[in-house]
C-alpha cells in the first residue's frame, strides 16, 4: 500500500460493527447490481433482482447473527470499517473458501482486499488447509473483484453458466505450507 494511504487494521467482527458492515456491503454491491441492470435491461433486472438490497442484507445478517460471525474479518481505518470478508473451511477436504466480502467503493483499489485475504490465508494455513477457492461473477461488473482475487494469487479454474444467465467465475489458490 502506498504511503499516501493509511494501513488498515484487520480485526474480528463484533455485533457493534453491524451498521458499518451492512453499509459497506450495500455500497459495494450497488456497483455490481448497476452492472447487472445494464447487462439485463431494467425490466429483466427487476424480475431477477426485485429487492437485492434486502436479499443481501438478509444473507449478511445470517452470517453476522450466528456463529459464522467468528469467521468475519474487518478492515478498519481511522476507526471506520472499510471492508470485510467471511471465510469457511473444511478440514475433511483441506480446503477453505472466501465467502461474502466487500471493500467500500470509496476505499477500493488501495490494497485493502489483499490485506483481508492475506489474513484469511494465514488463518487457513494455520488450520492446515491446502487449497482456497472463491466464486465470483464472470460478468463485466465483477472485473474489479476478479482482479483483486488474481492479485492475491487466485487463478481461474472454470467458468460455467449461472442459472440466471450471468456467467460465474470460479478461482482457486493453492497454499504451499512450510
């Protein structure tokens, strides 16, 4: 990260962070859904995503209000939440997954996502995981997300049709452990 930008502190989510995490999620996914609307046209977009904000908020709430919240990390700058990542792992498969994650649009392209992902990789490595994956959109609106994943060492595994006609990209990163 350049010296012009403050370094984020990466820390565990707490319930007091809910409003900031929700706002970050909605702000970041607004850009994605604007891209979906451009690609699908307004009428089809409203049929496919009638209330995407409520849907995103509900899913995020399901993570934040359960034991899943133990696997949510935040990036904080000057006391404000600027990004988050949820992750999972399966010991039986030696694999981890980056889940829902976002950096507030006002803080994107400053290496914040990379810092969040690096912390997750450290945690997964310590848990014995050998493989990390993430799924993201294969459409134009997800180009910045795919770029952030690729900068963190993910490579495309496959692209398959998404049920709603959008393309989905699956990326993976293999961990080499000491």
